C-alpha cells in the first residue's frame, strides 16, 4: 500500500506527517491487502482568515476498490480523523456488499398501497 500526502496552504510538519500516516494505516489496516494507493490531501481553504476551513480529502484505490471521503473542520487533525473514519466505514460497507450481495425484499410480504393501514381495506 502506497500512501501519498499532499498539502496546500498548510505546512505538514514531520510530527503531523507521522501522526497522519499512523492514523491512516490504522483506519485502512484491515483492508490493506485490497489497497494499492491511498492519497491524503489537506488544504486550507480560506488561508489565514480562520474558521471551518481545513479540508481533508482521502482517496483509496485498488483493483476492485475506489473510495473517496472528504471532511471540513476548524482543526486539521479533526478533519483527518473524520475523513479516515468515513473511508473505513465505506470500505467496510463495500466489503459486506460483496460478501453478502445486495439486500432484496422478500416476495412473500405484500406491499401496502396506503401509508395508513386502516385505509387499505376500504380501497378494495
């Protein structure tokens, strides 16, 4: 798994770089065999004005996998944590769908024609 870090308008200190790499490996660790490349992009949208302007975008790609998650926050660490949590959740969801297949409605359960069940018998 190859991890690329990109930053725009934010200086990525060595300690922050190590912290991001550690969190990334933890979040995606379960699916590391399916991931070929992971790109973490960190941007400061407003520049020095402040506010909720730190954006983290995480893109995970593999042979049968493509996941993208973005989050905005006032702190860089918070945006990174939320984006990585979304990536991990989406990867779990994709793995479960491939394992179980899409959920289908049972055919033996009749559909209701009205959202109010007491009105159904009057319509027949």
